[in-house]
C-alpha cells in the first residue's frame, strides 16, 4: 500500500484530493500548518469527517522570516504564497522521509490562483520543496508532468483528474457524488490576504522590525491606535474581543477598562509614562458607553499593580486620527 503526506487545509480542494487517493487505497496523513496568520482547526474537523489521520505543525518562526523577506514576492497584499507553499511542502517532506511515506500531495488546481497556481509557480514550489518529483496534485495531475509515484505505479494516473481554472463547477459536482455537503468557501483563511490586516502588519514592522509572534497575533484583534513611535493601544470591539485581549496580556503590558461602565478592554503595549497612560485611558473611555463630557474612572493594571485615573473621554476626531 502506498503512503502519502498531504497538505490539508480542510477546504474542498484538499478534501477531494484526499478522497481521490483514498479511492486508490493510499494511506494518508493529513498535515496542516499553524502560524499567527492561519490555523489548523478547520482542517482538523475536516480530517475527522474524512476519517484520516491528522497532524498540526506550528511553523511560526520559519514563516515569519519568509513573510518579512519572500524570495518570490507578495500577492495582492502581503501574502508570500509561493514561498509559503514551498515551506509547507519542505516541512511535510521531512515527515515523509522521516516516517517512511512515499510521496507528497496537495489540493492545488492548475490556474485556480493566477500567481501561485500557474504552471510555473507549481513547478517552482515543487522544486524548492526539495522533492520536485514526489509532489502529486491529484486534481490537475493529467495536465501536469507525471510524478515519480505515478511512473512507479503507486498511483494510477488515469484515475486522477484534469481540473484547471477558477471555476468550481466540477469540484462541486464531485463533492455531490462523494456525498460531501459541507465545505468552506475558497475565499479567506489566511490573514495575509486581508488588506486591513496587511496594512497593520506593515505598520507594525515599520515601528518595530523585531516584533515578536504575539505582537503579530494581536493584529487580528480589536482597534489598533498608534500613540507613540513604540507604543500602541489595542481596544476590544465586543465581548469576544475583550476576552481575547484579556488572555493576550503579557508582562509589561498595561490592561485598561472603564470602571462600572460597559466598554472595551484595552492593552497598552510599549513604553508608557504618565502622559501616555492618561491618553490611553481617555481613548478607552471614548470607546465606552460613558457619556461625552462626563468624567469616568479608568482602571489600569500593569504586572499585577492597579492604578486608577479619573479622565474625560477623548475627542472622537482626535482618537480617529490615531487609528491604524
């Protein structure tokens, strides 16, 4: 029995790639990757539905390095898709070699994404993975050169597909034939494709070239305001974000909230003297339910030490100018 390691996102294409290989009695390990920009939970659920073994691998540090300086550049925003896919295949290839699997596979479709899934890009990704002859794309295999597992008879090439382009009609028909009724839309998934998130990331690196992974994770939550060159205020926009921010406070941060009035939880991150703390408190009050022009008490907690400031809510226009 052939054994294969697959890049598995939990999207329809990767689900269909697994099903095509399971139909040929291939033993599958579905591998998904985690960074601050995308996670593995969707993939985990989909693998459970398919009944195939699953593994999540955190590649944060390697991925952050390539996002800062991608060899093959960015897509429309700050998404280095070609470099990212090569890193994933290279990492999966280490699992393949270390654990005795025969080949790698992905759910990529020729031409589905103009920059990262054209013929040239697919070849570059396979080559830079370090395993150019062992990367199978089951959905478009008949349109691509035969790979080693096909040539050696581990896979019947005639039972693979010849999908191309951006239309999803054939994938949806195949899903119906397989009885697959629930799958995510192809859009989304990676924060680096989001223009607002990309702008925040560029702004962060402009002010802090050595920003840590938890600084990057924080970009996906709340409103972000730049108060000084090295100091930011992040405010929750709802209860869910307030809870997430409360869990993301790290040593040295100041946590803020308005006492007795519904409103945001804030994180003040970076050097902050009395003046910046007061500004942060005023802005936190501005985004609370505090009446305009009425003094409120803001509680600030830094490394377990509380202080209280009586402030007036900041001017809305002045606060808006600080938004990232």
